[in-house]
C-alpha cells in the first residue's frame, strides 16, 4: 500500500491522520487511539510504526513465602482468574511453611552454526584446540561484563548433521537478560571463525533453550490443608498426584497443565520487563527434553505429604533492555523487593508451582468452571455492553440464574435496565 510507505518516518499525529484518511479508522476509533497513547513519546522510540499504548491490567498476588521470605508479587494479565488462583495456591503453601528453591546455575547459551563442514568430527576436534582463544575473543567483545565478574565461561561443539555443527558459547550475564551481550560476543567469535576456518558461518545467535539457567521450587502440604467439600485432604492429594501423573503421560493434558503454569509466570515476567516470549519458548522446549512433551511440574504423595516440584529455565534479568526504560518496572521491583536476577528466578518458579496447585486443586474438587467462571462473569457482562456501575448488579443476577453465556448476559443487562427505569 503506497500510502503507508515509510510510515515509520512520519510523526505520530501524521500516522493517525493517514489511517483516518484511508478509511482504516472512524473518528471515534481515532479518538480512542489518541486517548490510549499515554506515553507516546517514549513508546514511539521503542517500537516501529507506533500508534498507541495497548494496556493490560496489573494486580498483586499475596501469600508468597519463599525461602522464609515474604513477597508481594506484581502480575500483569488480562485473564481474570490468574491472580486469584495465584494467591490461593500461595496461601495453601504458606500454611504448610512456604516454598523452598534451588538455583542450579545461571548461564546464557548462544550458537554459532557452521555449515559446509567436510569432516564434522575432525573439525570439532580442531575447534576444541581453539577454545581458549575464542573465549578470549568473546570476552574482548564485551569487556564491561568482565568488570562485573561475568563473561564467557565455556564452549562446546555439537555435530548436528554430517556437514553442520553448532559451536555453543555459555556466558555469565550477571544481572541482565543478556540477549544483546550474547549476540555481540557470538558475532565476534563468528567473524574470527570465518577468517580462519574451512567452513561457512550460517548464523550466530543466542538460544532461548536455557538449559544452563535452571531454577527449581518445591513445597509439601499436609493433607488436612487440602480438605474440600466432602473430600478428605488425603483424597484431594491423591487426585492431584494422579492428575499430575496424567500430565507426564499425555501431551494433550501436558499442554494445558503447562499453560496454567505459564499463566502465572508470564504475568510476572511482563510485570518485571522481561521477555515472556523467550521464557515461554524455553519452558516448552524443556518440557519436551525427554523426547515427549510433559508437564513441567510433578506432584506426588510422599511420607504423608503432597509434595510438589517444578524446574524451569529462567534466564531473566533485573537490569538492561526494556527493564531500564519502562517506568513501571522499577516500581514493580520495589513492590516485590526483588534485588537480583537470581531472586527473580526463585519467585518465578514459585509462582508457577502455586498457579499449578490452584488449578489442579480446582479441577479435582469443584471443577475449573466454578471459580473460573465466577471471575469471568464481570468480563462477560462488560462485553455485553454494561457500564461500570451496572456490572455488579448484573453479575449478581447471572449468578442467581446459574447461566454463563453471552446471550444470558445481554438479557440480564436488559432486564436490569428495565427494572431500574421503572423505579
């Protein structure tokens, strides 16, 4: 479309006028875009072809006791039930003594992919003799990282096919997410390799499959905490353990099991300015590391307790990238009292486990719809066209009828307005 050539070079106001001129927007829609552009000066520098700010609600999750320290967790999500479920799961664990966590290591991985290799095994043997020199080149590409006691730690060579190898670089990126650092170091290594090897560098880029940046969280709950309706705590624990087992056996169930875990993790990742897409891809790759896609968490009965465990890749940061330029990130770090990347990793793993506990607890007792749909009712009524002051009475009307569909929401709204007008 010729009208939008070099759209990025136009001023923000000109972009909106152009959209209106080409019948992409009506006047009310243009007005909404303008109204929502709360921080257009900053965001116009962050993304290409900026037109407005798309906002998501932020709330707080409570009851987190992690390694004997209490946390308030900021979460950004449009899903009504996520924060409520997070707080519920955390409250159950808090009664049992809280979460314990373990950091396995914290290194980011990157790859230099080399193609057209004649003898892959021989070539890897040669590269191994060059590792000390290549590590030095990587560190020279980002000397400030060395000053912060980080830097390149090791290299390895993996044969991907008869003529393709991956040279993997592991880097301690300290408190940052580290993507830009890693890519700079990889490109420096790739440039040297292109000049000195009989092969061709296809690409050099970080990997989001962060197997050298793992964090685990655990909790154990006595059965009495889990009692619900007519089910004993032992019965509920047995059901949760069995549901967990199903997520290890069946990828169809595992996908939804893990989606629930990521509901909470993504909300924290977004609130802290990290890359939720990177964490998602790494987590799902990790879930398939055995060759079958499985649940990221496990629950089992052990010594009279329901014991939950989760291990995930969590290459997050507390400095650098969007973390330093999005104003709310600093506020959220203060709310959560998170001062280091390692601390944030512990929080993320604990949130994922709490979210999973809440979901499984609901599924095996009252069903997911009971609590989930009660929280969804407000969204349903708003979508039906209710004004803010009409939401609560219409929601209450729907609860009494037990209906949870869009048509019923519209009828309940009409009935409410009719009753109100008649008074």
